[in-house]
C-alpha cells in the first residue's frame, strides 16, 4: 500500500492522531506553500513563554499538532548522537525535505565524474525543458523553454526558493532511480516508502487531479506498474490552474498520508551529514555547502553559529524543517522538527515562536 500512516517503531498510529503562509496569488497560496516552509520574520510573543529547555520545548510541541517528531543531535564523524529525542524515529511527511536527497545524489555524481573527467559539474549548463516544468513556487516555471542556467543555479533555486521546476529538472538529471538509491545509501530507515519517488509535478497532480479510484489503483499496483502510471500522467500546471480556478483555494490538508515524501528525523540528520561530509572532503564541492546556507527561516545568531544549513518543507497540514549548524566552538549539530495533522491546518502562530526558541536551547548543549 502506498497510503501512508505515521509510524512510531513500525506501529500504526490511529487516524485521530493520524504556508510559506502569505497572502499571495492562488498558485503560491496553494502550491508554493505545499513545498516550502514557514515565513520569515520575527514571531509574535508566545503564550506560554518561549521554552528554555528541551523538556519545555517538547511539552509545547506536543500541544501544536497530533503528529510531532523532534530531534536535536550532535554530528560526529557522520553519526547523529542524540541531544533531544521526541519520537524522532516516527515516520512523517517531509515535504520539500526530500530535495536534500536530490542534492546529495547530484553532488555524488559531480564528485565522481570530476575524478573521471566527466562533464557533470556545478557550472555545467542545463536547459529548461517543457516536460520538466512543474508548479509554483519558484520563478523557473515562467521562463521560456530553452533558457539555460548553470546546474548550480538550479540547485540554489531548489534549496533556497524550493523551486519545483528546478527540482524536477535536477531529479531527472540525477536519475529518479539513482535518487531512490541515494536514500538507501544515506541510511533512510525505509526507502520503499518513497518508491517510486514523486516528482513535484506528479505530487500535485496525484494530490488534486487524481480520483479516489486512480489513487487506489496506484496504491495496489506493483512498483513497475506505478512507474508506468506516473510515466503516463502528463498533466501539469495548466491543468492544476484550471482546477483551482474552478474549486478555489486549498484550505484543508489533502492526501498527506499518500501524496507526499516520508522520512523520520534520523533519516534527515543522516542525509544532511552526508551532504556536509561531501562538501568538506570532495574536491570542488564548496558550492554544495553554500547552497544549503541560502535560507534560514528561524534566523540562527551568526555570531554563535558559524555555519547554518537549512531545508524545510510544508503543505497545509504539514510543517517540517531541518537545520545543520556549526557552533562557534566548532561542534556540528543537527535540529529537525516535523508537525502534521491529516485533518486540519496547523497553527503557525504557535509553531513559529516555538521554533525560534530552538537555537538558544541547542547552543546551551554542554
């Protein structure tokens, strides 16, 4: 079955347990929020007061959503050593967090081909193709077909702006099956949850345009048949735009247990640690680490934290964020939080102030 349940230690949680949220255009308010993260800016005063310990953080987190998973860890030699664990092994939707696996696979191929004199490089040109145009957010959906940008620019747009057209170009440049394999290589606890790995266009079409019967057929099919069904689905933004013109804005969670990407917090720690290691140890991979630093919605203090890498993901009913940060004493830490509710939008007014408290708590780690 492809329909997901949020899992703790491989046990199903009852269904009762189970954005960039800005007033902009229909496209962005529905689909840009689907694959991005929380807005920038200072939070409102929290009630209760912002937490100052992990115990307080966890208690407040549990009040925000029926599904909550948090991990703070120190990363040492690629291993994630727990600092704070609140159901960190729970499988949840990760939204655009899956793009980290594309980035890691791309970096691996660039590194390997550089050693062999291959042409896949960060500065190699990549052409916009109509078949890989996806959905908002991001500007590349709207540039003319045939426009050329560097591979690095596509990666920057994928991470910083969660540009979905950039993402799908890089997914198919790296190879869908290669990215699926990268999940296993990076230590994902169950890569089969994401096989076949949805492109962002497929994600949106399945979520909004497929009937219940189509989704059931997909869920009950073999992996080979699922790949065939995805290959046969050619609709994209024009059809989705028509759908929203007819039905209006999305206001409630839609199929977040099926049309999504899935991982737990340890999985996300491992992929970010893998990316960081490549950036440190593979020749000509400096762009890899720079790409991760282009966005930080909770604004780590750069005098305390000398490196801040981030990738988040969300849709209505889902918020997930992942940070890899180096403290001013040189120690490397990871922080990840995921919130989900299959039945109702999340209250960002309480979630955002809570996340803003995390950097100070993490900084005090002995």
